[in-house]
């Protein structure tokens, strides 16, 4: 089988070597398309691919149409909002993710961004400490859990809300305080770490009302997705509340405007870098390769995220 690794944002070299070894040891062939700048390059590369490994690369209807032999797509990472599940399901193409494999890297970045904002973007002058402050975790999945654990290690008072976890014991086992609603979470959290996926339900759901309910000095840290933010609501909240701050790993549509207007109260990484560690690349990339090899060997569909 031909397995294409298509990554506009490439994996670390060590991860690519490891992926190649897994693929070749199982008797398959690897093709590599990195740092492509044009969709046409992806469309050409998928023409004879039986499987694809991607990161945030968009696997849209035209990509599926250009890949007549495609049987499986593995998103090496957690969020699969970049893959058109309906287009894949219509062709009975299995889509998987690799949950948990890059979570630590994202969690470390979230904590780093909190400290960066608390210290005024490392510029001269008096900052503050995150120790002793409240931290809200919005969605308690693999990344959220780790951010909670690291926040507690830093002496933060950690609260969490996850609409899909009704058993409070899940939070309490980690020493995290569960709250009953998203509104309660924001109103309690000096720091709010966002870990919700981008879905039809969550898109544009974090805006003016939630942000302005945060306590004085409220800081929203977004290592999740740009789409979940109501950008106009965010701008309005920052305008009306000069104490609020926003740090994001995924540039807002109006990022330049926000940074110009609100200075050091707004920070965005140059390019999404939450999962950009060698360790995360190796974990997620090798997991993706092993999942594809397992799928072709035994039909194993563990981690499949689409239904057909
Ligand atoms: C994920 O969903 O796993 C993260 O957003 C990482 O995305 P990336 O592989 O594009 O860095």
C-alpha cells in the first residue's frame, strides 16, 4: 500500500524517520509531501495513495475525489475538524485521530502562555504570579486534564467544566473542582484555558458575555481552535474591560487589529505551535503510522471517528 504523509507543517525529522520505518517494516511504501504551498500539490500527491497521514491539513471533498484508492485517513493529532467526515464516509474511507499523543506539548504551552501574560509578555515592569489564582479548564479531555494537573502543581485553584462529563468524581479524583455550567466556570476563573473542539455547537460560542463575566485580570488562553471564539465579542470585551487579556495559539481573523489596539493584553503565536515539539511529533506520527499498519493488517478501527 502507498501511505502518503502530507504535512504542510512538517513533523520533526526523527518522527518522519520513525514513520517511514514502521511503514516499510510492514511492507508498505511511504510518500512524503511536506511544506506544500498549493492545494494542487496535495491533490496530485493523493492520486495513488491508499492511506494519508495529515496534521491540520485540510482533507476536503476535492482531496477525497482526487484519491480514488484512498481507504484510510489518520489525523496525527486530536482535533479532526480539518477532515470532511461526510465526504470520507460516503466513500467508506476510515478516518482516525491519535488522541492524547500530543496533549502534553499543548498543555505545557497553555501554562507557558499563562505565565507569559502574567509577566506582561516578558517586558520590563511588575507582573503577577499564577500561583494562588483560579484556573478554569473548559473541556476536560486529554489536554484539559494535564493543564489542570500542571496548574495545581503551580499552586492554582483549579475548576473544570465539561458538558460530556456528568460524573463529578472524574474531576474530584484529580483534586479539581467541578462546576455546573460554563457561565459559572468563567465567572470563577482568573485564568481560563480553552480545550473545546470546533463543532457546529461550539463555533463562535466564546464571546462577550462569558469574557466580561471573568474576574478582574481575567485571561483567556486559547490553545484549542480559532473558530470557537466570537471575535467581535472578544474585541468588544477587551475594549470595555481594560483588565482582560487574550493569548492564543491560533491567530484570530482580526489578530493584527487586536494586537495593535490592545498591545500586550493580546498575544498570538506566529504559527500554531501547541503540538510543535519533537516528542509530540514522534508520539502522534508513530501512532498514526502504527494505526494504518494495523488497519491494513487486521482491519483494526480503534480510534475511528467517522461512521458509515
Ligand atoms: C491537534 O488537534 O492535535 C492540535 O491542534 C495540533 O495540530 P497540529 O498537528 O496542526 O499542530
